[in-house]
């Protein structure tokens, strides 16, 4: 990290609902809106990098 003059670096990932095991065929029970009629349970992935110089 001295080569690039970094004081800190962090790489992170977050996965919400990585495995969905259900026989539920209706709309996503966690979604609270009438805008979308085709909602199904879904997986969300967040990736990020924090760098300090």
C-alpha cells in the first residue's frame, strides 16, 4: 500500500437472499407497492471499495 500511497483500503460484498427456497408462487412478500405486478423473491448483491489516501 505504500507503493500507491494508500493509508487504508477495503473491499466488501453483501448478498441479501443468496438462496431462495420456497414453493411460494405469489408476489414478493417483502415488496410493499402496487406499482409492479410481476414481483418475485429476488437476490440483491452489493459490491464496494473504500480507499483512503
